[in-house]
């Protein structure tokens, strides 16, 4: 099944150890569920997840990949500033306690 163009997003996850993980998805709710269940990236499986914020939405697959790469090049302080820039919106998912 072909994926719809411009339906990709870039997300940033704050892990339980307060590190950040950046990824892309065309189904962010399902991807978040996979991270929470420990069935996604090895990085988040080993650290646990606390919260996910969508940084960019409505992108093509290639644009999302480029944005992910750019964010992964940021240092921790820059990622913290980016995290803080995403205010309380419907673009935030939290791990249930």
C-alpha cells in the first residue's frame, strides 16, 4: 500500500533518563504506542520513554528524513531548547503512569 505524500512527521521523545530520541513516522500515534511497549527503537527500549512531541508535520518522507538528520546533529542544550519550544498542544503524547 502506497503511503500518502506529505503525511510524515518528525518527533522528539524525552526518555526516562532525560535523554532525547528523534525519529520520523507517518503514523505517530502507532509509533508512540510501539515506543511505550518497548517494540520500537533500541535506544528507547533500553531507556524507557516519558513524552513525545511532534516537531514537524505534513512532510514528505525525504523532507522528514532530512529534518530528522538535522535535529540529530544538535547538542543536548539545543535539543532542550527545541523541546521547550513545542508548547502544550495536541502534538504531545505522554506515557501513562
